[in-house]
C-alpha cells in the first residue's frame, strides 16, 4: 500500500506543476483589452435586456387586449 500512496502524492504534485506550467503559457489579455471587452459585454447585455423587456411588454399588452378583452 505504501508505494501507491507515494506515487499518488507525486502525481498530484506533478499535476499541479503541469497546471502552473500551462498557465504560464497562456497569452493573457492586457488590462486595456479586458476593460474594453467588459464594457462591450455590459452594453450588449443592456441592449438585449431592453429588447427582451420591450418584447415581453408588447406580448403582455397583446394578450391583455386580445384574450382578456380589456386594456
């Protein structure tokens, strides 16, 4: 049992070392790119949210007028 435990511990440390090595190879975006893309995502989310809200409001009004017969 002892050799397997040592091998598992070594393989875990080797795995963590491999992860660190791969993270060093990653081409991380610059701060400017990160800020620019974050703002872009927020704007797209806002536009889609407004569009879906307007669509929901329109369908709610349609259902209220057609099916419920009121306004």
